[in-house]
C-alpha cells in the first residue's frame, strides 16, 4: 500500500495572504489547478495528514483522511479508529508536564512583546489534556511587519533565556508557534511508520513548509511545490558550482 504523508497547508488548502485578504482570481485558479492535479496524482495513496491543525480545523480541508493522522505538529496522533493513540499520548504527556512552566513563561513573554512593541499581535496558550501544549502568536490583520518584529524579539528571548534547549520557535504562514523541542512531526511520523510496518509498499511525503524537511526525509519520495519556501531554501543553501 502507498502512504502519502501530507501537510495540507499550501497543498490542499491555501494559506492566507500576507494582507489578510482573499487571493485574486488568477492566484486562486492556479492553486485550484495544482490542488486538483495533486489529488489526482495521489488518488491511489492512503493520505495521512501531518499538520499543525487540530481535529476540528482538519475538517475544513477538502480531502478524506481514513487512516492515521499527525496533528498539532506531532503532539497528537490519531489512529485509524479515529481515536487519539494512547501510547503516543502517554509519551507526549510526560514531555508536556516537564515543559509546562517553560510554555507558560513563553506565553507571558509573547503577550509582553506584543504590548510593549505596540505590534497588535495576539498570543494564545493552547492546552491539551489540561497541560500547556504550545503558544501561538498571530495578528488580526496578518501584518507581516508586526509578525516579523514579534518573531525576532521572541526568538531573542528564547535564545538568551534558560529554555533555549527546551522550546523551539517556528513560523508557518501567518502563525508563530513555540512548542517543546521533543514535539515534532518527524517523531510522530516515525512512530506511525513503525505501526504500519508490513503494510507499507511505498511512502511519499508532500509539503510546502520549510519546517517539514525532517519528516519528508523519512519517506521514500518527497514532493515539494516548485514555488514553495522549502525548495527555495534548498536552492539557496546548495553548493555553488565552479564555472571554470
């Protein structure tokens, strides 16, 4: 059986534009063309979402997911019965208990950064099972300059503080997210692969996000949108060729 580990953002569902307004018709038509082609290409594969979305948000993605699901950046794994996998939940619960104080302070720092810098950003502490899971920072109008400033100051707070080895900061679309380093998509995908075992004939990873290189490397093949940030990052960091 072919399994496609797919991040729906910018592949099956469009990320919001930087100004917060809907994309124009030309951009929308091009995205719909690519999404339709990708759906056709993966028609014979079992789709496994690997995403920062939760169960409710995933319902808005125009695709049918009947197998495993990797949600909230790897914090949650849902099994084919539609239930949160108990073994993975036990593993993440220990990490979240250890990182609870760090996440609470990261949330407070994000609030202060938005207020002191008059950035207009909003911070939210997401909990799971009564434990802090991650901190999200957004802007009600998705203003890039405000998010860039918040990201820079928040990253400095993390780098100069006691939690640099405990937490990581990532950006996906118009969301800044800080979460425990141990919570990541590649660990969750690796766990799902171990559960699938002999069912797997071929694995394909699909993502437009530069944060997903690690889980893509676990798959037999990786599919990356040509105009996406991950491919641009790869091209920029590649070796320079000697023209002589």
